[in-house]
C-alpha cells in the first residue's frame, strides 16, 4: 500500500489532543493522590490506594504508547519523504497499532476510575440505581 505524506500527518491533531487529555487525567489523579488523607479514610483506604496505583500505571503506559505512536507517525513521514514507501507504510501501520493500544489502555483506566468512584460512594450506603430523597 502506498501512502502519501498527508496520511500520517492527518493523525497529528488527534494524537496531540489525545496526549493532552492523558496529561489532564494524570494531573487530576496526581492531585487526588496528593490530597489523599489516610487518617480520614474508611476501611476502603487500601483498596483505594491500589486503585490509584493501577490508574497511574495505566496512564503512564497510555502516554508512552501515544508518544511512541506520534514518533512513529513522524518517522513514517520521513520514510515516505525519502521514497521508502514500503518502510513508511509499515512504520505507519505500527503507529496505528500503538494508537489502538493507547486507546484500549484508556478504556481500562476509565473502567478503573468508575470502580474508584463506586468505592468512594459505597460508604454513603446509597444502593446503586436508587435516587436519594
């Protein structure tokens, strides 16, 4: 498959916005961790700490995969520019695989985040699906 310089370049804005979103998630999570007070926590403190650690690891991997995808996009453009079509196409394909991996990690992190919110709400003793009066 032959690609042009514009094919990988189309991913630049998407990957840039994705990395920005990942950075915002990281900063928010870092704030939560810095404000985490063990003295005022309930029995779920250890589970919450494990949850936060899992999320930090996932966000780190998301950012690494996104940055690697961005790097490979630029590298594929360089290969296409140097008339190495096959190499450029292969590098671009690997870039897309890394982008998919990054998005999959993002979904996993969102699921863990939702579990954390459920854990946090569990001490309020509000059954799931019922509206408070």
